[in-house]
C-alpha cells in the first residue's frame, strides 16, 4: 500500500504519524510506503531531539519516502550518497527512510510516481543563508532537464505526481502573489500539467488540505491511501485538529 501525507516540519507536525492518529499502521510492513510531500525537516542540524525523532520514524513499520520542500538543510542532504532505487535515485537517510531525488519517475508498488521537490520560501527575510535557508531550495538546470528526460522515458505518462509546490495557474488562483510567488518552478509545473498524462497530483507546502479538482490535491495533516480508483482519506484535517 502507498499512503501520502503533507509536511512534517521535523517534530512540529509529526504527531499525525502516531499510532493513535494513524492506527492503520498496525497492519503495515516494510513493503508499504508513506510519502511525505516536502518539508521533511528531520535532516536539519543532527541535534539530539532530531536524532530521537528520526529513530522514532525509522522504527515505524512502513518505509518512509519524502521529497524535499524549501525548509531542508540541503548542505546535509547533499552530503548523503545517492543510490538507485525503483528506477530513480535516492538519498538513504536511514535503513527505511529515503529521500526521493528530484526529477525521477519511480516504480513503486506497480505505480509510476514522478517526484520533484523544491519550493521558494516566502519568509526569506527572516532566514539566514546557509543556516536556515539554502539556494538549493530551488531546482537546478540539471534537475529540470532530468525531469524532462525521465518523463519522456516514461512515455510522458505516470500515475501520480508528488511535488511541494503547485502549478502556477492553481497557486495564483488560490493564494495572493505576495504570499506565494510565481517562479520558474511553478511555471515548469504548468507545462507538466498540460503535457503529461497523470491520474493524481499531490502537493504539500501550503499548510492546507483541499481537493482543487479531481486530479490536483493539496495535502497537509490528512493521510490518504492510494487505491485502484484513486485514493481514500484515512485521516482528515478536521479529525486531526479535534484530537
């Protein structure tokens, strides 16, 4: 099975993965996957607290997959060796926690999943370069090219797209431009949206859970499970807030 959820921001929003809030995990194995749509935040400073929560997550019964958001320590992330996994490249954070590198199509549980992390921070004025913000939050030319090549290799057809940002047209409709700016990445996702055949697109980043339409979904504290027909909500935003 494949589950998808939004940002966990280190320990700040990780409680949605507790056994109490996600009891379905009792039946899961390492052959089941939970994908986090960016702002993982547990590769930040290797503090004692961070190492505790990484071990907590490692000890969960599933395999954790995550894409990067904008709030990641890319200096630490880029120090990890890359290895091939299910058709793409990953950084292995621990035995069962993998970062899905940008621009690859992964074959997971019989589904083709295109992963492309990154976003532009809207709070840059409050952050320090190389300490709490990194230029690598936005993709490189090489990563854009890799994405195009990977999608072409897949016949420009995938089952699921996992990103942190939305396509520009959707972001501009939902949010004011002074909050989330249109940039090269969101415009690139506009092209992907038009040119690639896909069934579902999940984005984190916006701290909101909503279905924009039948294919595009913003996700934060919800947990969804992919099904043959689409997906089903396992936990909703409202339920989590009520606990």
